[in-house]
C-alpha cells in the first residue's frame, strides 16, 4: 500500500466505523486497513467466514473478507452482496469500495463447520528464528495446530486419529520456514503410526532420519514431533520413549517441566556419535486432550476434557496465533453453545482473578485460586 492512499484513508471520518467479527471482537476499519500486516492480522482468520458486520448502520451491514494474491497477497473487505453495498452509510468506505466479485471459493455463506473441515489453504508462512530458549518450538507448534485447525473440536466429525493428525501437521509444516530459508518439511520427522505390517518401512524411516541428523556439522539437525510414551528422568536428564518408534530421545530438563506420557513433544535434534537415540538441542512439550487439542495448563486440560465428555464443540485459541483487540484477554476456550459462543476464562493467579473481563461476550470464568474443582459448565 502506498503512502498517498494511507493519508487519504486516515483522513476519512468514516473509518471510525467498526467491523464486528463472529468471535465477538471488533476493530475500526481504519485500523484494519492501515497496513498489510493489520489486514492479515484481523482478516485472515475470517476469510470465507460469515457473520461479519459493519456497524455504520444498526443493525450492522454484512461484509465479507476476500483475499487477493496479485500483485501481492492481501486481505480486503467487501460488501456481502451488491445490494448491501448501498446499505452502508454515505461516509462508510465499504459503500465506495470497489465491489469485488467474490471468487469461486469465496461464494456463498460458508459455515463455521465448513471452515473447520477445510484445509489450511490460505496460510502464509511462519518464519522462525532458532533460539536457544526453544521458545520458537512452542510458537511453531501453536502455528501448526492453528493453521491446520487442530485447535478446534467439532463432534460432527469423526474423532481424530494419529494418522489424520500426522497428515495435517505435515501439511502445516510446509508453511513453516527458518530464517535461513530452509523449510521445516526438509528437516522434519514424525513417526508413522506403527502397524506390524509396516514395521520394516517405519524402522527404515527412523534410521534415515537419524542418519540425516548424525552430527558432523552445524547443519546436521532435524525437527521431530512425537507423542511421549514414557519418560525416565534422572536429575536433569531424561530419556523419552516415543510412541510408534523404537528411537529414544534424550533431553535436558532445566526450567521446563518434564514431559509426561501422552504429551506431544517437539524437538530440534541431532544424533551424537556413540549415543543411542536422538539428542534434543531444544525441546518443548504440551499435553493434549483425547481430541488432540493442546491444553496449556492442567486446569485447561480439566476444562477441555470435561467439554469433550459432554461432546461439546469448541475452539482453543492459541496465544501466539490468536489476535484480538489489544486489551481483551485471550480466552482459554471458546465454547459454541447453541447459536452463540461463550468465552471461557481460567484464572490461574489472584491477579488474573482480580481483573475484570473486557470481552463483550457471554463469558464463563473459573477462579482456580478459590475453587480447585471445575465450576458448573453452561447447560
Ligand atoms: Zn459500513
């Protein structure tokens, strides 16, 4: 976007109108359209979604999110129908915006369910910088889970099995690259689901990966992701046996909590001479529920598991990829409840419990400093 347009745009009073998003957040048109980053930040998650409105009128006028790839990728807002365009106020920029005919895959009201099912085709790349802290691994995990919509559970669809999750994560890995421009997929290994018939093939894949990362230079590393079967911990060292493979992983536990059976572990690894198994250069782990939804704390796992037992439909927003307007706390879970959604918050500290919630939404809240057991869930 060139400067000239920006100046003209920000001088326009109508840009104070807000877009209301289906998740209850809102942002001014000015803020949304101010940069390519902001367009992506606010609009990417709602590409193809219905339920967005412009509040220049009451009730709001339906709008949609389009994506343009030429000359460069950008997201934009357009009136849901041609007739809707004229319903915007005179000074609303969406009234005068070029009416972009929706492309074939933007047509029609896509439901949230449909979105949940669709592949993560519009994800732009995540570029990660390797740091000794390993924080990039957590970011990468959250990104992969979010872009492949593995952070949402919908009882309408078959339960996720290991194969389905592995396939989705492999697709998501294609959208991650390192600052040296190497793709995660070039460095990646996640064991195939073990079956007796595939034993030879699976063992061979593990050996090939181990050979690729056998330490002979700074580039000899790979990234592995697997489910923890067991952890043998000795002081600050642990040997992790992984599900679906015989290859063990050696990790150092400094400040992080040791991974537990059933956790997902992701690690940048190499194979050291004279050592069996792989050695983690950095690692991160998190628990997942039965439906493979990441839980970021034990309380969260309690809540999400209880929702799953009730066969609920919900989304788990992951902090590094979830964008809401600045002063709204990221909910621990968004429950789809009949026709509405309920934002669920877990207070882990007294400070959090003391903060009023600013979400303009139906909310549910669990103050864990006062109540150790899960409060009653919405009916
Ligand atoms: Zn409007």
